[in-house]
C-alpha cells in the first residue's frame, strides 16, 4: 500500500514538473518572439507574460528595464545628433557671414579705383569681421573644453558680493555707451560661496553682456542670501522676446533675433550655464511681463 502511494505521489510530481516545464518553454518561446518583433521594429511593446513564475517574472522585468534603457539611450542619441546638426548649421552660418564680408572687401581693396578714405573704411570693416570670427571660434573652443567630463574647477571660498562689484566696474563704459544706469542691490556684509573665481567671473560677465546688448531700457543686478541658496539675479527689460526664445535661451548659437548677426556669437549663455553646472550651481531664465530674469544659484 505504501509503495502504491509513493508511486502515485511520484507520478503526480512528475506530471506537475512536466506541465510546469511545458508552460515555461512555451512562455520562453513567446518571450523570444516578442523580443524578435521588438528588435525588428514590428512592435514597440515590452515583454508581457501569461504564465506567472516568480523567477521568470523577475527575468521579464529586467529585460523590460533594459528595453527602457535602450529606448532612452536611443532618444538621447537622436537628440544629441539633432543638436549637433543644428550647432553645425549655426556655426557654418556665423562663420560664413564674416568670411563673406572679409573676402568681399578684400576684393574692393584690390581695386585701383578706390579712394584712400574708402580703403580705410574697408580695412576697418575687414578688421571688425575678423575680430567677430576670432571671438566665435574662441567661444566655440571654450565651450567644447568646458563640456568635457574631465574639465577641472579650482574650488575655493569667494566673497561673491566683492566679485560682483569688481565685474560691474569693468562694464562702466559699456553702461554709459548704452545710456543705461543699472539698479544694483548688493549687501555690504560678505556673502561667501564655494566656487571657481574665474568661472564665476565669466558667468557674470556673459550674463551682463547679454543684458546690456539686448536691454530695451533697464538693467537690475540683485544679490541675496536665501534659506538654502545664494542667488544672483540679473534682469533687463525686453520687448521682442517670446516664450519660444526663452526655451532655447541656452542652446548653442541661438539668438532670439537671427537677423542680428553682428551681435554676439550665441555662445555666451551656453558657456555660462555649463560653468554653473560644473560648479554644482544652477542658471535659469524666466520671462515676466517683458522682463528677462537670469538667476544664478549656488548652494550655501
């Protein structure tokens, strides 16, 4: 009797194991078919399972995670390629403009019919075009260096209130030439941050240059200590800036008015943002009632 019982139990276990193996093999074939269809772009669905086995379910979840990572990497690659194409298009346009000007006026200089006054005027135009081309290439090279993963920062204690004032003094003539009187609010007490002094200076300079260049009436500089951050806000009035322009503010070579080819390289703000990120800070832009606010934030 015992022998019969053991045999019956053994047969039941065998049938159970065989049934389980059958359904697992069937589910594996089904999963393989789903992966094949996914890899051949027949479907974009992730793997789903009908036969629920704890180990096989874990495997399916890990495969689906890998699918998500692959999709994310593909999307990032496409975005990078698209951004690179735009960057190449913009830099090609910005290089072509001064180069065309230089070559055109060199042809004029080669003429024996121009007057000394015209020769002097054409020479000045060529020099200015060459300077613009030089500035563009230097900014492009600087940005490519900053965005490298091994770009190093010399982090130290900085009295930000003093540094901001030093930078502003260097723009005294530029403010006067544009007939701009900036509103400056900087505390007398020391406001200390940990950052790279030269990088912070470059960030402030780039933002102020942008504010002076495109301001339609006023510029405001405010430095304040908040609960968890130190915030420097540089704002200026603008009348032609749109929300779309704001969304592309930190894109390479982007200019809100693409017809103003003589104003800037379109790399000042991307350089400033990259430097802020390297210092574990933030640079953001906000548009409120025709007033553009550029905010630099450092952790206390």
